[in-house]
């Protein structure tokens, strides 16, 4: 199984598989399992990645609800915290190697979900 992203960040867990991926490796019943990870490649040093922030919440449950919705629609979404906004959960979608790619995703999110206040963020700054 190739893992491209981590999350959601739950204590004691390091990855979260989609339902389809769990079905492929026959993990549907137990819900959690011990795994072994092998790193095949890592991003080049200094490589910047961009994502789309779609919300920020003081209530983690509300942030997680939006994260699940965005992950179902766009495939990759996670919660991040920032040192300059303690106690706030930021919901970010995607992981694009270019700012233009993230801007395109932001436009798609705004077009498909009129309520989304989507804007591009650099991942190493969130």
C-alpha cells in the first residue's frame, strides 16, 4: 500500500487508510492494526509544498467533521496547528508541489462548495 499522507492525527496511530485500502489488505473487521512502514522516497530537502486552508476551528470536533468531508471530496485533508494560533485547528486540503496547483485546487473547492473560504497556504508555514 502506498501512503502519500498521514492523518488524522489520533494519539497512538501513525496512518489512516481509506475504506478501499483497508479492504484490499483485509483490515475491515478490526478497525486498527499494527503496521510496518517502509519509506520509499522523501521530498527533496527544501522542497516547498502548498495546500488549501478551508477552515479554522477552536473546537477540534468541528474541524474533524470538515476534514472528513473534504477528504471524501478531494482525497487528502488534514488538521494542523500553528504556533502563532494556539488552540486553533486548521483544516488543509491537498499537498501540491506548486502554488499554482494549490490555487487551482482552491478554485475547484470554492466552485463546488460556495460556503468554503478556501485559500492557498504553504505547508511548512502552517
